[in-house]
C-alpha cells in the first residue's frame, strides 16, 4: 500500500479514512497526518516486546487491567471529535488498559493507563517526540521508551497534566512502574543477549607481509653485489 498523501493543517485524515485503507502496510494517524510503521519490526524489537509484555501480564494476573500488544488501535480524539472523526489513531507496542469501558471490538477509545514504545531506527523520532506529546496531552498516566540497541530505558509519568521524567536507565537497572506499585523489571532480562561476532582469520594475512620482506631483502642483496 502507498500511504495517502499528507494533508494540509486544515485538511486532515480521520479514523473513518483509516478504516478504508488496506492492511498491507501499517500506519498511524497523528494530528490527521499519516506515519508509516514499516518495515516490519526487527528481531530485537520483537524479543523485547514479548518478554516485557509477558512480565507485565504475569503481574496483572486476573485483575481489571488488560495488556495488549501491537497491532492494536488506540483512538485519541481531540475536543469536538467523535469516534469517526478522530484524527489520532496510534498503535503503542504495549498498552495497559484498566477501564474496560474504553475497549470495543476495534481497540481502545481514549487513553491507556500505560503505554510502552520499543524504539527502532525507523520510528524512534516519532515515538520520542510526537507520540510522547500525544500521550501526555491525552492523559496516558505512564510512558516507557525502551531502546534495544542502546540498551536503555526512559520512564515518564503524568504529574499535574505534564510528563515528569522518572529516570533514564542503563541495562544494569531494575525498572519500576510509577503507576503500578510493585511491578519491576530487570532491564537486562528483557533485552537481547549481546552476541559477539568472531572474525574469521584471513587465510592470507599471515603471509601478506612476506613479499615486501622478500623485496627488501632482494634490494639489499642487489646493493651488496653492486659494491
């Protein structure tokens, strides 16, 4: 699928438009503009996604909060918009929703309690800037950013309507949820194992200096003969 052309600030795509597009290329709507989600997430992204979602699900147990992984539509309507005219449709990598009234057969209507994005090169700018602002504006209580390549995590929580930075953590840290007390995750346990690639010995490396040495030797011998 080729995404529809970006519209002007006064002409926006809506959820009604979104529903008419085919599924061969995932995209999101932010402020009525389209943002592609392809190419498909890589191995590291999916590994973190499954491990982290499993740990959160185990903590939530049989409680009222439900855990969903992308693709899962979250519709965040602006003032004056309804479900059809909603200009924000995003797919957090992990969504935790504790109010079942927000759920319908197509996803979530309104802000999740917790959203998590796992960064990849093609989406990191959008996730760290545009989606963070969107989640803050619509009242997502807690927002995590996990960076598999840099092996870091950033945690924000909502405080008086704005995101406060709880911390930026490296892979030695244990991440603790601000909203869900008692939920903690060792970052290293959900990140991909660092695989050391051993270089193969170059078959000619051991002898590559010999011609130069032989040439040098020959030059010296030639000099002696001339003397």
